[in-house]
C-alpha cells in the first residue's frame, strides 16, 4: 500500500519499487558496459588485422606492459650457475634462434615459425621505430626454458636479439612454443633503445608478451614434439591466464601457414618512447 495526497492505493504488480528499479538499471548498465568492451576489443582486432596502423586508440595504443617472468636471462636474476644473462653472449644478435650458441650445441625441435614484429611509436600515429633492439625468448616444445630448466640449463636456444630496420621491423626464425601448466602459450620480449642498451642492467624501455590463435595451437599440438602441450592447453584459457585475462587482442599475432610447411606470425608492437 502507498499514499499520494492522503489517498491510499494498491501497488500494482507492474509497478517497481525503488530497489527493484535500481537493480534493473544496474543490470542494464552492466550489459551495456560489457557490450562496449566487446566492441572495443573487436575493433582493435579488426584494425590490427587490416593493417591500418594509424587508427588512434586501436593498434597504435601501447602494447600492455607485462612481467618478464622468472626466466628472462637478461641479467636481472640468478640460476644455480649464477647470474643468467644471454644478452652478453657472443652472437646473441641473430635472426635464427633455434640453436644454442657460445659453445652450447643444443637445437630446439618443433614446428617452424617466422615471427615478424613491427615496432612503432604509439604517441605519433604508429611512426616506425628504427634502430631499436628487441630481445625475444620463449620455452621449447615441451615447456622448458634454456639456461634455467633442468635438462636444458646448459643450453641458450630460443633467445635472441634483432635491431629494427627503417620500417621498424624485426624477424625471428624460431619454433612454436609449447604450453606448460598454468599459462597460455606465449613469448616474452623486451624493447631497448639500441643494441648497446641491452648490455646495461635494467636498460629495457618496455616488456611484454605475445600469444597465438587457438586454431593454430590446436594444429601444432597434435605434433609429436609437443608432448603434454595439448593436455595443458585444454586445462587453461585466455580468461584464466594471469597475464592475458585482462585482454589479449593487441598481443595476439596474425598467423598463416600450416604444420607441414611452418607458420608465419606478425604483430604490431606499439610503445611510448
């Protein structure tokens, strides 16, 4: 019952009380917010895929800053053998990172992958960044990191540095990484102002990670070299991944190719320098 101007009236079933109205409004707002977030992510993905790298707020936004993880070998942490720093190894500036170097002889097995990163200035409409150094590292087909993991601690494969050309491009010849428990498949990279900066402690400008489409990963993990990767991938997702759960559109490569001939992957990397 309620009263207006001293008259008592029945509350009709179609009328809302204040709490119900606020609840419905809140629900509508949540749906709108989720829809807008989904639209923004779809827009970023579409712009990135189209190669239109001058759209402000989309592919020119800085790629998220992420953790380097426990296996960077960039001089910032130790292993049982001491400070791990692949950046000081002779020959670390290289395109093909499948083999170990500096006296180590291991070679990483797996499905071949050519990765091309396009380094651009996110503040100036994706202007190419020339002469910058990118250090890339990732696990092997069974989830082991060279220089750290038992069995490959004496190896240094799947680590390398490239210097961006006049178009901001760097390319690495490597393998598709495996999937280990708790993480979606990924690669790590650090951006440095120049090659000399890679030799200075904490000289990096930006640290991030990249990943790959699920369809490609399912195809690769049917290969014999990727022991346990398919099962590990089935137990995780981008939504549960501690790095990618807040969004991964700008960190997911565009890919082409197949298991038989290998894959090519491309990613635009925006940084604010």
